[in-house]
């Protein structure tokens, strides 16, 4: 599915914008603070129904406006599709696909898939495990949409068990009541762990190749680190039962897939702890490229990849390798200087200039044909 156009109304710094994207590489250029990242964020909102930068909807609505709106038009083998997201702070987002209201865009088949790189997303590599777990679950949902319910079912069972643990701790419920929730949690937990392991298996090979191409040396690797080694619901239920006393003492469940992690490493050492910021950036970029490749292979549709300010800390050779990697799919790259993007002046590259919240098509200067 190819995003052909994006329309914004009162989104962040944009009063209004109508931007056309190319089927291959689109380069969005402009000075710092011009609104490049806001445009990229709006496209991500249109693809997923959520921001890649904030959980506060008020930040998405232009100052002085009451509501914001993003609309994407995309082309697929079965025709054209229109996805829209209306944002009014304090209210549920109004999301529609081809005119039909949906609760979650991630459950809609007729919507573009997207991956995003932002400098702020380095927390995915160097931050706590919760962010990596959530990201891995999003990858599972993108690879196999029907499996997204497993994570939600596990979350509901975990909430119920934790609530019961609190009542047991307070003396208003008996230990025996927990066995049913142990079985429920274990059934969903084993399925969730299997989905995550399968996703990491699909990503590990492409991650290693992409990381090596981009110059992350030292045998970069991706691995799933589950909290439990249980291979069946019965085994996980038994592990939960063994830890019942400590769970009651704490008042919450301390064991299970909600404590898993995704390990990114080089030379056998965690990049979270031992990697430089440059190495962490390359690892994050390699992870997103691996996801793009894996999802394309499984779904038959390569996701749109959104890359914000990715070229600024890469040398010329790595920039060229990255652009070569982007071929064969749709990509959007933001930059302060077209010369930082190899091939930005080529006729098959779409260029958009952003100046003070106004986006417009741009012809490339001759100097941009040769990458910096």
C-alpha cells in the first residue's frame, strides 16, 4: 500500500497542508523548527492512530484551534483507500477507514503500515524493558494481525489476577481463588511468548545484515529474553503457583511475559549498557529496517518507513548504504540539507520543502544530485 497524499488541518504547526508523497523516496527539507518532524508525525498518526512523540493529544492540536485532523489517501492492489483521524483533546480519537468508523486503526486491514525513526526513540534501545516489550508486540501485530488479541487477552487476565492478589493481601479473598486466574494467565502467556519468539526469529537475520551494512561492527545480534522458560500453559501455571506467596506479599504478579525483554547486542554485550549513542542509533535504525523487510516478506506489503534527521550523524558511505536499503519500498526522510541525502536530486525522488509550517513541492538544486 502506497501513501499518495496527506492532508492536515490544525495539526501542530500546520493550519493546513496538502502534501503528495512519491511511491519511492520522498525527501522533506527545511530549517530546524520549520515543521518537518510535525509532518512526519502526522503521517504516522494517519497510519496508526497514535503519535510517535507524545501521549498527550493536546500537543497535536494547533495552538488556538479546537480539533486537528489528518487524512491519508493510499493506493493498493484493490484500489484507493482513505484513512482519517480526528483529534479533539479530552475526547476519543475519531478514526475512519473508507468512511467506516473503527475503534483501532491497527485492526484495520485497509490502512498503510508504517515504521518510524526519531532521535528521541533511542529510549527503545537504552531505556527500560517495557518500551521494548510494547514495540515487540506492535511488530507481532504488524506481522500477524490476528495475533494482536493475544496481548490484550493477557493484559486483561494479568489485571484480574493482580486485583485478586490485592484482595488476598488485604484478607478479603482466599488463595484458592487464584488458581483459575493462574490457568487463564498462563494460557495467554505461553501464546504471547511464542508470538514474540517467532517475531524475533523473523527479525534476527535481517537485523544482523542491516546492522553490518550500516557499520555496526562486532557481530550485532537481536535476541528474545523471556522471563519464563515454560513451554506449556501447565508449566507456566506451576511457576506462578510456586511464586504465589511472594506475589501476595508484593500485591502484584512478578513473573511472566510482562517481564520479558528484547536484547540488542554487539560482541555479546548489551547495547543498552555498553553501546555508544552512535551505536545505539545504528541499532535502532537496523531494527526498523529489519522490521520493514520481515513485514514485507510476511504481509506482501512493505511498510512506509519514516526517518527523521537520520542522515545528520551518518558519514557519506553509511548514507549511501541507507538510501540503497530504502529502494524497493516507500520512504520519507527529513533533512536540513538536501545534500545530506544521496540521490536527492534524482528525477524519481519526490521533494517537499517546509518553511514555517508551510509545505510545498520543491525542485532539487543541481548541487543536490551529488550527495554530501
